[in-house]
């Protein structure tokens, strides 16, 4: 993240082997003038920039890189922190939309996430909960863990923990409390992204809102491809 005349920007240097395709030496996205808000928006903004890099890499035939080799590898705790930050940014965006009132938390989802964090979910259950996120991190160059491997399960459990923490913040915010902080060690004690944060990638969060007739449900589809938060919708 860089500061230019009091305005913050997400900045990503384009790899030399891809500059001919991208047409630039670096990519930037404005984050506004508020430092805290800029930090919240940073993971998602860099994710979009790295998505552009991933597309360029595909066009270049990966520039001779070994297929599946991550260009921007992140540890499970860093992936979890990225997802957590993006979930909070997404919640902020939803609350700024007057069409979407405060909604409840899916208790069944919470139970499934807790079971996953505890290691009681099989590979299919983990894939159903956070498979799309894992694949978006993979596509963006953050991981190369084979599905079902120990590394893949560690990443999946980390993402489930991040989702649980995010849902706790959502519940607190529904009560007017925006001061909550994560308590899960994998989030609270996550290794600083430092230079990697500037190159951080995560899935472009699926900001899909419910299109049903009642227009009362707001949906976050990035975790499982299904609405996570719902209340009073006969069509959800």
C-alpha cells in the first residue's frame, strides 16, 4: 500500500515476464484517504490486481513456470487473515446498502464450521464449506496444495476458522458493536504479511445479493456458493 498526497492505493508490481501482456510495470487501485479503511480494503483490492496478473500469466502460458507452482505463496494463517479481512469489508459494503437490513446468522452453518475447525469434517464437507475460496486462492497464485492432502485440509480449516470469526463480527455489528477483534489464534497470531500483503491475493469475494422477490436477504456466496446469512425469505 502506498500513500500519494494523502490518498492510499493498493500497488502491485507486474512481473517482468508479464509486462508485455499487461502493458504496465505496476497496477494500482485507490483505497481512499482513511488509513484504517484502506487497510480493510487492501486485501480485496490486491486480490483484484493479482487476478489480472493470473489472467496475464495464463495468456503467457505461465511464462514457463511449472504448472500449479504458486507465484505468491501464503501460509494458512495468512490466507485465513486475508479471508477474514475481506469478509469484514464485504459486511461494510452490505450495511451501506439501504436495501439490505440487518440479518441473522445461520446456526447450522456455524455448527458445520465449528466441526470443520475441530477436524471433524471430511474432505467433501470441507470442499462444500470453503472449496471455492481455496480454488480462488490457487488461481491467484497463493497455494498449490492438492485436494485432500494434509496441507489442503489445513488451509480449509484455517478458512473455516476465519469465516467463524467473521460471522462473530457480523453478529456483534448487528448489535451496534464494531469494536470486536478476532480471538482465534490462527487469526490473532497470524504472521504479518509485510511485503507479501502488497502482493496479497485472495478470491474476488462473491458479492452476490439475493435476487428473490422479497428482496430481504443479503447473500455472501463466496464460502460455499450458497447464501450464508438469511432471515424471513421464503425463497432462500
